[in-house]
């Protein structure tokens, strides 16, 4: 093919694919088969490979991702990204309407939209092509995440019908429920921590460095505003209609309302429809329609006076508490779980809800058979938020916290608010937790043995500890089978060890013998030994024998090693079972000494060099879980605030004194979500 001809074909194919993409993802009205679409895309990719000079950044082939962004540059917004004033009260919506009525001495109308629960995005188009996608950030400047946003099929890369030269479209990127359930299912299988809700999952997916991963997350986007000079519309409603014509995905669930009664009609309608939408919303946004009237109302420093968000309360239901069971986590932490008479909340049937810890249970004063309030906010795990004690029969039995481990019968111990099972070597979920930590990517990286598979090996008695992994043979594994059920979707999935799976597993186990000492030390699971600390100890002592024989004083000589780590290392090596396992791992050929010029990973994780104090109760983590999360990402956890602390991670019920102390020391107070975000950067 001639060069010129190739260029023309590339342009023609791009245009046609864009059109089909628009029909499929924006209009949901495809006109060709998936196969024909894939064939066109393949042809385009082939031509672009051959003639890279004609491959544009906004070619439809770029949707599959593959670009790596090490750091997302900070970009100033051309128009600041304001937020909305929020209310849960209908009276305040009435008062908002009264303010408008008073200020606007003529007819007016509102546009009602859904308040999508995702991540705000600003899309800048130059000459009709996507130039930049920027997060809200602090409203003045945000992070440029164009490569990741380009992978979202409903975000047009090229606009249709001659739009303005310069245009900024604003909208919300969100993760549909189906994508969210699939993603968490995959994460669970791999033994990774799941996302608490679709919003966190969307935010996390937009900040991945590899846009190929962003592409696999199946995000979606609704556009709800346009900014620019001389745009050809004078009201919000018109802007939405025009945005559709330009190729943007605008929700169909919008309404032009002439009266505040119509607005309440919309609010009531979607309070019911909300649970059947395929994505999360947390309310309704009410916007004055005419641009001239919007101008007349003006802005406060934070939000427009011409719009308000009415937020739906978290959905609640009342049901009966059957009993309370106790779940043992990987670290041995025991969590109380309420078993409920099934009840539908926010569109899903809830049978179990978290009770967090003994203190929370005591606050609720639960009795068997109580009528309890169950709430499902945006998060995966529902909560018990209250008890209707007035309805309680006189002879109802109070619920007591377990005294023994429900998995292995060991007497539980208590550390602050958290109970734990001290039988770390014999308690099944703890054994599984240890093995999963050992094989995880940052430890021994035996990823082909993800969660479902370790569970299968344990249940079939093929392994009982980490050293057993190195005795596994082809014969032990081939043909093993198990059906597991995704607790969220209740879909069944069969795991079976066929030839290729077994070879991959054995291969990964063999390769793990080359993992450097510092990671082996992290992998064996010494309590309180995060990646950074393991690295420091490995470098200081050089080999496992010196470390095993080190006294408390010698350990404390290592920079940043405190009492807790020193004691934990000593306790680990004093244990006969642990010493046997180390011996077996040595015999298997794992690295137990540093080698000259050894290539170790440069950073211990995104939180390296930062120290944290955690306080309060967390929604996504147990107390030990959040500490483990910090150390796993390279940070250090300290027990009390000092001028050297970098951050205070505040959960629910943190005492006011802690906050005051942090403020007096100038220590930023962050939420668990902000911590999770930091760990991703
Ligand atoms: S309009 C100046 N419309 O809510 C007004 N925002 O507090 C700008 N959001 O993070 C926002 N759905 O991303 C608007 N239909 C909608 C929305 C919406 C969700 C988010 C927005 C921002 C927050 C505003």
C-alpha cells in the first residue's frame, strides 16, 4: 500500500470506528457486530504499526491503553471546579427555591439531574480533539490523567458536528456495579484487598500508572456541563442537548422542571428507582436552567448560588438480629458479625452486617432477637446502626463477645478494642493469611497461586505452612478441583488444576528461590515487620543466622528499630516451629543472605519514610489491618504522636484530645481513604 493510501485508510477507519464506538457506548444502539468492529480495529492497528507517523494520540486504538505515566502532572483549571452546596433536608430545598424566587423576578425553570457517585473530571477539547483530562484536585488545580481517561469508551476522543474551538466538558467518571463486582471478585481471588465501594474503585483506577489496567476496569462517564467562550447555548438544558450532539454521553435521567413540586416529583421518583440503576448515585442535583439567571444568582467562594444537591440518606431497613458470629481474620483479629433475618436494603438482600468490635457492640447493647436498624451506604459491607430496644421481650438474652476463637477454640486475647486469637500457627484462617502474605507480589511473588488456589491446597491438606510449598510436586497438584462462590454475586466458579496451571505454579515457586533476602524476610511474616523494616534488618545483619542470634540490644542498635519490632523478631525466632520452617526454607534453596551488588528494589513502597499514628475505628480496616496496610506500603506506625510523626490517620470515635495534639504539632490529620490514596501514588 502506498503511504498516501495508508494515511487515507487510517483516517477513514478511525472515523468509522469512532462512529461505531459512539453508537455502541453513547447511544447504546450498535449497527455492526462486535466481530466486524474488532476486524476494523485490528486493521487500523496493523496500519498504525506499519506507518506510526500517521498514528494519532486520539486514535481509537489508544482505548486499549498501554501507556505508562510515572507521575501525573498538576494542571491549573481554566475555569475553577466548584462544588455544590449539599442538603439532606427538603425544607432547605424549599428555602433554596424561595431565594431564587426572591432574586429572579421572572419565570424560571430547573434542570434536575442525578448526583453520580464517582470522580469529577474536566475534559479539555481543542479543535474538537481531547487534549487533556484533569481531576478536580483542590478545585483550582488537579492531576492530568489523560492516558487513563482515554481508555473510557464513552469519552469521545474526537467530537462530532463542529463544536467550539476550545471546550471544557465536565462530568463524573464512575464504575458501574457490574465492573465493580467483577473487579472485586478478581481481587479477592488474588488475595488482594478489595475496594470498599465503586467510588473508591473508580478513583483508584484513574490513578494507576499503566493505562492498560485502567482500560480493564470498565469505567464509564456522564457529562453534565460545558464551559468555553461563545458557546452556542444559553441555558443548561440546551447545553446538555448540544453536548449529546457533539458525541458526549449525557444521562437520559434528567428533567426540565417548571416548579419546585416537579423537582420533588423527580426526587421521589429516583428515591425509588435508585436501587435499580446500574451505578451508584447519592442524590439529585437541582440547577437553575437559564445562564442569565445563573449569572444573576452568582456564587459564594465555594459553590454556585444557582444550584443545590439534595442527598438521599443512606438506605436503612429494620430487621431481626438472629445471633452474632465471630470472624477470624488473617492477622487473628476477631470481628463480630450480626446474622440477620434477610432484608432488602438498597436493592440487595442483606443477611449479615458488621459490628466492628466489642465496644461498638456494647454501645448498641444488643440482645438476641432485637429489632435492629441496618444501613447500606456506598460501601460493600452493611452496618448495624441502632436497636429498637422498646420492642425487646423481657427474657431476651444479651449478646456476649466470644471468649474463644471460633476457628480453633483458643482463648482470645484483647489489645485495646480488638480481640485476637493468639494461636497464629494453628488457627486455619491465620495459616491461610500467612501463606497468602508469603506468596503476595511484594513478597515472594508466587502470584499464580492466588487466593482461591491456596484455599484449595489447604483444604485438601496439601500444605499447612509456607515451607510445604517447596515440597509440592506435579503429582500433588494435577487434577485438584473445587467450586467457589463469589459472596457478592453468588456466581459459582470452578478452580481446577490442569497441566498448564500446575506448571505455572511450580515454575513460580521455583523462581521465588531467587527472591532477595530482604523480601524473604518480609515474606516469612514476622509481626510488625513491614517491607522497609525487613530491608533494614536484612542489610544490617546480612544473613538470617546473624539476625536469629541477635540480642535485643543488638536489634535496637539498628536505625528505626524500636521495642516492638525487636521483641517481635526475638519472639519469632524463639518459636521452635518458626525455626523449623526457616531451616526447611533454607534447604529448599531460598535466599537467606544478602549478596554483593544484589539488586534490591529502590523504594520500600509509596509510604516509605513517613510515620503514622492511627486512632479511632475504621470502616475499611480493622485496627491491625490499617497498621499492616501502612507497613506493607513502606510506612511506619508509631503508637503516640510526636513532632516526628508525619500523619495522624483518624477514624470514627477518635478522641478530641488527639486531634488537638495533632493540630498543636502541625501534623496533618487524614482519613483512611486519603491514606489509601497516598499508598497508591
Ligand atoms: S454540577 C458548579 N452535576 O458532585 C457545579 N455535579 O459537589 C458543579 N456531581 O464532585 C457540579 N453529579 O463531580 C454536578 N449531575 C451533577 C453531578 C455532580 C455528581 C459531583 C461533582 C462534584 C460534586 C459537587
